[in-house]
C-alpha cells in the first residue's frame, strides 16, 4: 500500500497506486485556471449545507488506475506537481468555437509546481505544437495506442485522453504528477462572469477575428466571452504562434489569481457560493480531487500563494528546422527546468534565455 504524507505525496520508493471506483463521466475541457479554482472551492465549501450540491457538480477521472505503477517515483520533499490541461474540444456547448470533428487536443498545458511550504510556485507552459516522443498509451476504455516519435504534444490527449497527457508529461519531465485538472470552455466563461470579470491592461490593440477579440490599448474588465477570446488569441500577437498565446494566458492567469483573492468570506458569502458552484462545474479533476472534501484539502495548500510569487515560464523550445510551424525542446535547457522542479529549486534564468518566445511579452499586464 502507498504511504502518504500530509502534502499528498507518497514517500520515495512507494508505488503511489491508489485505486478508486471507475471514473465518472469525463467532461471535455479548455483553458487552465486550476489553482485559483481550488481557492474558490475552499471558500464556498465552508458552508456545510452546500456539500452535496457541489459534490454533484464534480466529475473526476481516475488517472492512477489507468497508468498503474509504471511512473516516476513520488519524492517526499513537501512540493506538489499538477498538470493543468485545457482542450480544443468543440462538442456540446463548446460548438460555438468551431466545428466538432469528433476529437479534442490539449489546447493549453501547464505544469504547476508548488514549492515546499506552499508559499510560491512555478508554472511551465508546454506549447501544444511541441514535437515530442509520445509514449504508448491506453485510454479509459482500454484501447491501446502505440508510441510515436516527433508527435505533436497536443495529440497525446487526442489519442489517449487525460491519462496519456499525464504519461507524456511524466516521460518528458521525469516528474510524477500528483494531480490533474481540466477546465471547460463554457465553464470558464461562466466562472469569469460570476466573478464579475477580470481586469487587465493592454499595451497595444488586440484585434483577432478568430477569437472574436477586439481591444484597444488601455485597461479593460473582461467578461467571460472576452476572457476566453484573450486566452485563445494567437494570430494577432507576437509572431502569430502558440508561443505568443501562452504569454497572454500567463498574464491572464496572474490577473485572475490576484482578483480572486479579493473576494472575502465575510463580505459576500452568496458570491462565494456562486463562484464555488461555477468552479466545480467548470473543472474535471483527477479522482483524488473529485469531492468537495478532497478539493478543500488541495486548496489549503494553495491559498498562501500570491500572484507575485508565481514564476511563469515556457518550456525552452526552438522552431523546428524541418517544419517552422512546429517547435522542439532545447534539450539541455529543458532538462535544467525539469531538474530544478524535481529538486524543488527555482528555475534558473539561464534555462529560458535565447529560446523561442513568440514575442508577445508585455502586450498584456
């Protein structure tokens, strides 16, 4: 059996295998805001009478059961690693954002590393167009997919679902993911609208017909639709690549975290309940976080993190010499990033110097 610590990590050498009943219905997802979402759950779940309501909102996926024990070992150093994933599914209510072609890919992927003491964190964004060696995977229905070299990172979710995305990240990083969280397009919009919008400042105009975003330079309070447009914008910022979009997503995530902490329990309990309801409907966590009680414990490890103590980087990549529309990891620098997180150390600045950036830094602040 796995021996667990208070941080939620298994002790070194343990298998980390904890089985639960089969996963509930999986919701298609998009746009990653997991840390702040968990804060909402903590705040709203303090009201005991809403436990049943919020529990009924949460749909989990059993990553551990699908991956078994063939994974990196858990390291008991007080830290925690979470894969935050979004997808470009167009099924259901998300059909407004494009044609449903019967599948989904990971449109947004971030590894959130919470350091020992849970006062600071690092976020590593993985470009969806990164070419990787994708491992063989088995999806939730038992279908097997062989591994592939030079596969786009976002195909892992498409061919093998959440478990394959986790397995691919673990193969890339050598780090075991403690948790997994997805967020849905429609749920993301409702969450932002319930919050009352998110304030951001643009340094120049952003006009993107594909994401339907039209902003002049200046300070804006974005509603849910505009917020979704911002984190989906690509063609009109930087060099038009996914790297520029990642910089917009990171800037938005910091603004969101900062704003959500201004919502107090004593000042507006109804709004907190509404936010908790929206948040639990928006996310699909792993099966170790698929109840209010479990999400509360998770959230307690995140509430001490302020936006200014979140260091965000993009995985060190360069444009692929064989295909300029794709990127490949700069292996030596990528190893510096993963090694730092594995040892619970800050990511060195040198690890991201002289790599492709997308050139959209500073467009949003």
